[in-house]
C-alpha cells in the first residue's frame, strides 16, 4: 500500500476515486444510451428535464430511492439483498487494476510540520504483476451476482434468466481467455504496464531478420492480432450480457430475466454492474489492443510530451502531472468511443436465438481463438529465425 | 501484529468459517456458495504469498467456472426429500460424525507429520519477486520441461472425460440425442 501514512492515504483515496469514476459514469452512459437509441430510431428520447434531458437520470435516481422496499414472499432475503451489492464488486475491483496513464511523481512537501515524500503515484488502483490473469479471474466472479439474484428471488423467470446468463458467461469466458493468448505471447508478459509500454511509437517489427517499419501507423496490438481483437470484443459483449447477447433478459419470453423481482435502487445497482462490465471490458480492450493510454499518432510519445512540458517551464513534478493528464485524456477518449460502440451495436443488431448463441460461442469463436493462438505461436517462432 | 500476519489470520478465519459452512448448511445452495467463498479466500491467501498467478487461476478455474456449474445444477433440482434424508436420522448423523472424525484425523496427522518438512523448507532462503512475474515464468518452465509427462497425461485424462460425457449425453437422451 505504501511506506508511510500519507502514501497509504493517497492510495486509499485513489481506490475510492476509481470506484466513484465507474459509478459516476453510469448516469451519463444511461443518458447517452437513451438519447443515442432515440436518434438511431428516429425518436427524440428524454429531452424535458434539464438541458438536453441531462437531469433526467437525477430525477430517475430520486424516484428509484423513494420506491417501496420489498422482498418476494418465496424469496431468500439474504441472497436477494446480497446480489445487487455483489454486482458492483467485480467491476470495481477489476477496473482498479488497469493503468490509465503514466505514474505521477510527487516532490517532497511539508505537511503538519513534517517533510513527506518523494512519492511515485501510479495512475491505477494497484499494480499486480500478472494483471491480465487477475482481471479475468475477478470478472469471472460476476456470474454469482446473477445466480444469487435469480435463485434468491424465488421466481421461475428469474431462475431461467440467471441460468441462461451464467451458461452464456461461462461459454464465452473460454473464447475471451483464449483470444488474448496471442497478445500475451507477442509481449511475453501478463503485465498491463509492460504490454502498454510495448505498444508505443510507430508500427515496427522484425521478421526473419528484416525490420519492417510503418511510420504512419501506431504500434498497436490490433494490427498484430486482428482476429484476437475481434473475438475479444465479441466475447466482451456476451460477458456483459448486452445485445445482441442479452438472452438473459429476453423481454419477450422471460419478462426481464434475473432482475424481474427487483425494483427501485436495487435494480439500478444491477444497471451499474452491467455498465461496470462494459467499462472493464473496454479498458481491457484498450490496454491490450488499442495501445492503452498512448496516442494514435505515433509521433506523440510520452517522451515528446515530457519534452514539451519541460519547454513550457515545468519542474519534474509538473512534467509528470502534465504528461499523465494528457495521456489520461487519450485513454478517456478511447474509452468513450468504445462505450459508444457498445451502445451503437445494441441498437443496431437484433438478438440471437439461444442455440445460435451457443453455436457461435463453442463452434465458431472457440476454434478460431485456438487457431489464432497456434498460428501466432508458429509465426513468432518463424520470425525469430 | 504486522499487516501480513493480520491479513493471514483474517483470511484464515474467513476460510475456516466458510469451509465450515459447506458442511454445516442444510441447504445445498448455501453449501455451494460457502465453497465459492472458501475458493476466493484461498485465492486471496495465495496472493498474500506472492503467488499471484496461482491466485488468478484459482479464481478463473474454481470460483469462476467449476463452482458456477455446481451452483447452476443445484438450482435446477428440487432437493426437499434428499435434504430431509441427509439432515435427519441417526444413520446419516453417525456417518457424518465418522467422516468428520476421519477428516479431522487426516488433517491433524498431515500437519504433525509435515512439521519436520516445513522446518527443512523454511531454512532455505525463499527468493521471490514481489510482482509474481518471475515465479509465473518459473512455473511455466517447470511445467513444460520437468513435469511435461504428467502435465500431458492430465490433459489427455481431461479430454477422455470430456469425450465420455458427450458420448453418454448423446446416447442417454437430452436435446441433442441421435
């Protein structure tokens, strides 16, 4: 956590801030989703409350908080209350492990008559050596929230929705895990920091003794692993239970799926969990395939930014903060575009049938991911000759 | 008390309580969920030992996949009769006591016998990087060099089981019956 009380305090505040970032993104995302879906379908969407309808979600939250509190008669209260709270945990914990910019260097400073520092503050919740494995492991726990909600509600529709959701999540977890093996092989690392650092600068690689450089393209994983990137993105849609994979909700046959018995703020917590999964999936996609916080223009590397900041007359502390903030902006724009992509797909593609969903997961994506892994390994060995 | 010691005792306590819950709960769903809790806390214990890769794999494989299937299948059954048969009566009670005693004996025996071994190991200096990358690499190299035979045999065993399950499911009915 840290060497002294100030560093521990900063790290603790950082964890809270990242959790709040995830939770606070949800109202904006819901607004974007409702307005965006309306524009895609030639409607207007919520535009009455506040400017552009931005305060609609605040009104909704107040409404959710004042709803009647109840437990279904045949439900299990412990699981019923546990499920929506647990829905927030995996997303928040996994999101904290993903680096969003370069570390901040804090100079020595005086506080309460004592000198503190210098500190190096990472722009992420915490650093774990095998971050990719850790994030996959934590996100795989999200199924339990759905299972607990489905069974604890004591409702057949909830149970069927929960079973569908968990079967789907387990099936696509395989393709998700295999699709990133290619990236891990290329970088020889499980660490987000190392994978992101390898993606800076122009596209350049060595193949059988020849060095190939493409000066106008960034050195991103998506150019090395296009199939892996496509499979990973598809599996992310399935993991977060969103259209075209939202069989778990299936309004036509299951009413609303696992959260049919939930009302008020408890349902909103499930919403936050779902958007949290979108955010974790998108940031993982950015870190592995879209160069993390690096700019899409290969000329602008963190070193160039540091040089400009020094030219502007900042000290080492100012330079690190300036660089980190600009790189965080780059990460943030990428995240926003990907989240918009999630919303866009939801309102464009129709829902799969359940057997089509399972066939896609087991008979198409899994073999492609396996083939991608083997071919990547062979190509890496050949290129070393 | 240091942070490490506090973490260990806290996690050990939670592991113990949830493991006790697995056998004590009458409702099989709660037993399975306690087992999930046990898996997660064991993963956390691995993480405190700097074995981050093992912790992640424990979470992905046991907590994230195997136990989800257990819980899913248990939710589909109506287990009222079985619950009564297994929670009441002198016969099932005596069997439980017998098995519990056996398990306790095994654990005590294992701990007392491995004391010497533990002392021998703890004398060697344990070099481990804090990030867990080096230990992951070492684990992979050991698996694919020294233990390659047992590793591949395990893989073939799992493949045989998977094929056998598919064959049984196809011949005994179900949605994909021939």
